[in-house]
C-alpha cells in the first residue's frame, strides 16, 4: 500500500476546513485540520507534515507569521498560502520573502488546489530522495578514501571540493584557477570544450576593446568557468536547446549566476571573476537575470561573456534547435543589440571573428624546444580540454620536465604557444 502523505490545512473558518475535507476525501492523503497556527505548530512537533495550506488572515496568529515559523523550523515542508483578494499585497510580500512556495486565491478551483498539493508532495519526495542519495554518497566517499581510489564525485561533493580549493586561493591563485576549471570540465554534464572556446573568444574581444591586462585575464578565465552555476543540472539541460527546455529549466538556466556567486564567494582573489560570471545573464535593457540591472551597472566583463557564450551556443544548437554557422550566429546576436547585448561589445565580436584565422594543431613549439624563462601566450590544454598550465605562466626547468613527462605518460604531443 502506498505511503500516505500528510496535508495540514489551517483556517479559522470552519466552513473552509469542511470544504477542504470534501475536496481531499479518499485514501490518497492523510488530512489534518487546524483552526489556528498555534495548534498547527503543536501538531507539527509530533508528526511530519509534507504540505501545509494556510489562510493568510487569522485572529490568533496570522498566516504570514505561521508560514515564517514553518519555513524556519520545517524548511522541507511545502507551503501554500490561501488568501482573499483584500490580502493580495501582504500575501505577495510573503511570497517574495521566500516564506511560501505557492499562492492560491479564494475562491479556489478544486482541481487547481489538488494539483498544487500534488506538486508540493512531489517536491517533498524529490528532496527526500536527494537527501538519501547524498547520505549514500557520503558513505561511498568514505570508503573511497580508505582505499585511496579516485572516482568521479557527484555534484554536491564537487561543489565542496571547489569551495575547499577556493579557500586556498590566496596561497596559489594560478593553481586554484587550474584546479577549479579542471574539476568543472571533467564533470560528464559540463562541456569543457565550450568553456575553452568561450574563454578564448572573450579574451580576444576584451583585447579588441583595449581593456587592461588584469581585467582581460579575469574575463578569459570567467569564460572558462562560465558554466559553474549549473553544476547541479543534469546533462539533458546542458545539451538541450534553450527553446526546448521547460519553464522551470529555463528559469534555472537564466538564474545560474546566483549559484555561481555562492560557489565563488569564499575566494577573495576571484571576486572580480565572480562578478563577471554572476552577471552574465543580465540584459542591457534591464530585463535580465538575476538582478534586472541596467546597462551601466553591468560589468564590461559580463557583457563580453554573454556575447562570447551565445556566439558558440547558437553554433552548437543550444539556443535554438537549428545550428547556426559563425556568420549567422553573429547576425543573430546583432539582432539583440540594445535588448540583451551591448553595441560596443557586439561590434568588437564582429571585428574579431571577421579576421579570425583558425590555427592548426601543429602551431607552437614542441616541449623539446622550450627554454626556462619563456612565457605562455595562451593557456595550455590537453586533447581532452584539461587545463595543464594557465596563460602567462613563466616556464622553468620543473614545468618543462612536467610537460615532457605528461606527453610520455599519456601518449600525446603538446604544441605550446610562447610570447615573443
């Protein structure tokens, strides 16, 4: 027999409670009715509740106060507020403050109410499955440490590893950047090659605009890790055209800047990079995500990143189903100048891509020709888009020996671009 989920209804009007009882009769749910918030909270101390449906305007404890306590004490419980027309302003304020998940207006449609409760139950079940999976992963990681094996960790563990790496950023900023990119690019759902191409194009646009050297470096690195806010998304979201995603997936994609900022925030050394990555979905018309800021408030690095990112996403068929060639991708971006993209950045893109010449894989020096004191012109990657050494790295005997050892061990040939 399927497990029954507990639904708690709170309203000071007995007629409303009776109506709810009629709507949710049957064996699918365990119904609990309460006529004030204090009684409801007392019940929740004794038994797990999956969904609460609360009136907003009640005499002893308002719905807003009740839902605030539920959000604090039982954050996994799905919270629905039931409100009359006169309470809409207060209710929307509570919704915006994150106290509730769903707003239903009186009088309600029974089918809509049932659908809202079912949605809450499904969300609760998914969170429970997530918690159970996380517990299993923790146990698995403990076993892996005991036998000193290195296997792919799941997204939650990878995030913890990235934060741990970032906390050591002040000791070795270049090493941290290398580690963070490699951890992201080796996730099965993340396209490391896309990050590399976006970073290289973003750097060229920044150079075209005459930006200072430190900012150009930050913009290039922001392009490498621009997908860091989507670590918890599955491969389907990454590989499906944006136009084919459902509304929830589209919202998650457009708001990934907030998650990126959370992940990168521990490192003071990466604050300028975090500022670029977290604002990459802001639009110049002020209707972007997540903060809806105006063009003059958007960092120039974020404007560049959004153009470089979408230039390749159009070509890969990740915005629309149909893949675009390079010229068409640039034209499509140009169509959104003044809405999504900056005029000066798009002009720089067109100049850069119109004179861009592909370099063959044999360009650059072999490792046997490298000398101490040489400086990398470009970041050095292997054939699987793993970052080996960052741009501007000064070669010494140890790093040259390391590159030669890697070639022999993994049977590939490196071609190193050196500054003249």
